[in-house]
C-alpha cells in the first residue's frame, strides 16, 4: 500500500513543470529552516505563504504546497491550541500572495502585521481574560516577538524573492 502511494506521488511529481519543481524546493527549504533552532518568531512561515501564493500559477498548489509543508514541519514541532490561528493567518497571507504582483516591503509588512494580529487574537482568546485590559496586556507582551517576526519575514521573503529570481533567470529561462 505504501509503495502504491509512493508511486502515485512520483507520477504526480512528474506532472509538475520545471518552475513548479523549483518552487517546491524553495518551500521544502523553508520547512526545513523552520525545524532548525532560531530566535523566537524568526522563521520563514510568512515568507513561505507569501512566496507560494505569488509564484504558483496554479492556485490549488499555491495553497496546498505551503500548507502541506507547514503540516509536515508541525508533525516534528508539535501542534498547539494556537495552531488554528497560525494556519488561519497562513491561509490569509497566501491569499495576499495570490493577489499581489510582487513581493515588496509593504506587502511583507502587511503580511507580518496580519500574522501578528490573528495569532495574538488567538493567544488572547485562549489565555487571557476577555477584557480590554486582557487584550492590551496580550498584545503589549507580544510586541517584542513582532520585531523578531518582522525581521525574519523581511529576511526570508527577500531571500526567496531574489533567490528564485536568480534561479529563474539562470536556470529556467536559459534551459528552454
């Protein structure tokens, strides 16, 4: 049974274009980086969603490939009560990626801010009093993590953007 599933995966992988295979490698790279030790919230989650949403022309792949990479990496990192909020923000950021024309500082900042708001609303709902004071305390305590997240989002988004551009120009365009 496992052999048949593996064969089906290999056959489906052959249907991917060269460009999609390169994009898949970038997403796998991001998922692996996520498993490595890093400062709090300095991870490629937002970059992976934004990059996948922008670059996969097939929108089913734009959502499913980065989401699958997140799920697989979370099998190693663990799922938490906050995970539903992380995944919700991840899907929303992928949507942003599908409607933008390019990755730039303002799109990265918008994505980081969206992740910050959605996930910290989740933290507030699950772990703080449902009061204005609880909300303000939650978001105030989360601000230092936003700095790490924004720095990581800028770093990884620009790394993926310019790394893919280099691969595209040197490998994909010249190989046709």
